[in-house]
C-alpha cells in the first residue's frame, strides 16, 4: 500500500465517507507532551538509570502499563494494576496532569483543527449509533481528565487501556472501537499520530490518517498510513446526511 503524503500535493482535495471515525487521543486531539516529560522526570527519581529523552522518542502511543514493564522493569501484575490509584501506572498518569503546568509548562492543550471537528461531530457521540469514538492507550481516569481539560466531550464509544488485553500496535483497541460504534472495521477511519497506533489501525482493517504531530514524517511514512497530513487543521469532518461522517482533506500551497 502506498502512503499519500498530502503536503506533497499542491491544491489537493480528497472527500471520502466513513461510517465511523476512531480518534486516538494524545498527540491527535490533545498535546500532553509537557506533562509526559514531567511524569518521566518524576519517575526517574524513583527508578534510576532512566534515559528520559530516549524513552520519549519511542514510548508515545503505547499503554502506560507496557511502558513501565519495558523501561522500569516492573513485571508484577499487582504493581501494574491500572485501576488502583495507589499503583504505579495510575501514579504515572496522575503525574502527567499534575506536572503538565509545573515549572511554567503549558499544560494539556488542544491541537490545531481539533475544536472545529469535535464541535461538528458532537451530536454523533451518543449510543445507540455513535459515529465516532476515542481509542486511547491511556487509562480511563487519565483520559477522562485530559479530555475534560481540553473541553472534549467523552463519546459513548470510548476505549481505554483497561478495555483490552493487548494494546497498540495490536489491532485490539481499534477492533473494539469499531465494535462500540456498531460498524465494520473496514468502514472506519482511524486518526493517529504514533507509529504504534497506525500499525494498530491498519492491522484492524481500517483506513488510517497519520498526523505529523509527535513523530517525524519519516517515522510515520515507515508505517504506511493511508494518508499523511501535518495535523487536523488539514482535515474537516461533517455528519453525513445518511449517517456516518464525510471526511474532507484539503491541502493548499
């Protein structure tokens, strides 16, 4: 499959309908980079030898529990219990929120193009037939807090780390997102900023728009998303007259 890099095509427009759109959260809808850096710096005080810059280059888009296993050497299921606020995974994600505004950091913010899309799609967030979902590697507690800070309503189709046994890059999160929308994965569009998320969406059988918000163009191209744009300011979405969502990708010089 060839990736179409829309920024390389002047005056290029593509319109395509999908029954549902499945959004990643961090790096797609909100920018929590400031808090993530602060959280890893906090954990470096407990776990010596952490190379924060190296971790930041590869950990994005992966569940906290999986990152803690990989970088902190935690293997006990009890230690990694994501629903217990006293355990390490929850502590990490709490630190994202609390440290996002510490030391003059900018906090958790909306990314370009997100506000207009979410405002347009807000009526389609509810059961019994939601036409969009948020599918995130974050825990439900942290994701809910980050979305509230960003002013994004939580859709009824909401997939978080606790909902799947295998997170991204496995297809499970996006398969569940499609299921919660009552739609075949092949009729869904995934919006992702991380290579692991692109791989997850493609493995689930979805079309994928990749965003260049947290990784380089080369890193994203290597995963071969269906389309690749800078951010969601290059995309508009409208509720379809007969259901679903009409997606328009517009690129100008």
